[in-house]
């Protein structure tokens, strides 16, 4: 056998061994948080934290495209409820129904409120999370903003990026409609800004048991100003212009639609819609999703990837110091996964981020439920031991009532 053939065979064998090793021992995500009893509990009760998305996940653009426009799971359908807001505007709640029959029991199923991105697109990622939540016994419901996803626009008013007023009315409605059910919430991409704004504004008065954000954008102002790469920005511009063209007659008297449809950047579109009575700086002072983040008083898991192509222009990644100082915030940072991708078993399989999120909800609810029982019985809070003590000061878990 020629020497070059032996060398080529040895090289191919070495590459196969290296690839096989990567598949057998993928590196799990980093959980960034302040050491606490809850953090220890999550590390033990969330098996998805010990594994990473599949090896082919190192294709962030493909992951992102499939998460947005891939085939939706079969058998999933929605029943719509319209809610009238205090000013006469309408939002829509889409109740998911599908392959998982309701299980009889004394306790009502937990409700999972899903917040799509700020452009109103119900993506494959969101539909897949609905499907998996149904299989796990949840009652998923999708929140649609004014004019989004077929919801009528009954007043000439759209919802600003970080104004949680409509979302808070929807949460109050869900609490009245499902009084005995645990209420969770999850948001994807730019929709996370709305959920984080609600959690910060309401503080401990939020009626959510726990919340999660998949690929949130922590610096939306910077993202609108140029942090979104051009080749991702252009489809968003076309989608938003096509959406608003349906309401041109209703909005033409109150908004400069010529400036909107002539806009060439996400910032120009956002300014045309929401900055007529205020400047760009003032708009973000009241719509930055992290403006009240210190008031968050329920467990929140943010799932991000280091290769997120949509946020690549931001450069600095998630604000790690935020998660290292606030005991209610947790960041699962994976090496790969794209933007709202995290596929692990091909198109038909579930997403790693969805499995982790549902594990987080269950673990957080169990922890807070056990804590409540211990306090009700007058028992002192158990002091966690183990890995957390090696990390230094372990935060004693207490809910803060700041508002």
C-alpha cells in the first residue's frame, strides 16, 4: 500500500476519533448565577444542564433559520380568546390544543404563557415549545400583541417594545380564569423584553411562579442602532412593513407612515412608530427591559448561545455580572445553538432549550413549594451544603417584597 494512502487513512481515523469523542462527551452549558440554595437545587434537578446541544449545532445560521421557519409540529391547533384592554384595545390569547389529552386530577394543569418576538411572528421554536409543554401536562397559551398574528387593531395604538401594561392585564385575566393553577411564562428573542419589563415593574407582586427567556436581547437599543447584522435585519424590515401595511388606513392619521415604509433600518421603523411625541433617548428610558431588573423577585432562567448570529453585532454577550449578583436570575450559556435554535435530534426532535426550560419550571416550583411548607410549619430553612459552599458566600433564599 502506498505511503500516502497509509497517511491519509491515519488522518481520517484521527479525525473520526476526535469527532466521536466530541459526540460522546459534549461540553455542557455554563450556569452563571449567584450561589444560593435554589441554584444548588437547580443543578441537581435539571439534567439538561449536564448535556449540550447536538454536535451539528455548530451551524448557528442554520439553527436560527430552522428555529424561525422550520416545519411546525403536527396536530397542534389553537383556540383564540380576545381580551379588551382598559383603553379599548384588543390582544389575543391562543390556547394550544394537541396530541396530549388532559389528565384527570385534583390540581388544575399549570399554565404556560408564551410571548412571541416583538414582530409578532409565531415561530417554529414557539410552536415546538407549545407541543412539548402539552406533552408534559401544561396548558400553553400564546400572548399576541395588538395587531399581531391576526389580532384586530381596534385603536390607533401599538405596543411599545418594553411596555408591559397589556401583558399584565392578560396575566391578571389568566389568574382569574385559572385560579388554582401555577402560572409560568416564557418568551423568545425580542419578546423577552416585554417579559423582563413585567417582572421588573411588578417585582414581588408578579403572579408568575417562574419565567424563562430563550435567546433574549439584553441591549435592545444597541441592537436597534446597528447591533443586528445587515443580512438578518433586511428580512425583519420586510416582514414588519408587510405587517403594518394592513393597518395603513387606521394608522395613517396618527403616524408618519411615509417615514415608516421608507425606513432602511430597524431604528428608523421604531422611531416612526413610537418616537413622535418623545425622543429616542426618552423612549428607551421607559422601554429598556433591564430598567427595573433589580426588582425581579421570581426565578428567571435565560438561555443563550455564544454563537448567536442575530446578536453578533452587540459583541459583549450577556451581562454576566447581572446574573452573578442577583439571586433570582440564572443564565444557561451554551457554546452552540444559534438564535432560538438549540436543536438536538433533527427537525422532528425536541429542542434542548425547551427541555431545560420545563425542567427549570418544575424544579423552581418544587423548591418554592417546599420552602413555603417549611415556613408554614415553623421549621427553620435548611442550609444547603455541598458545591455551593466551595463558591463562597451562599445567598440565603428569601423573597424580597420591594413593591
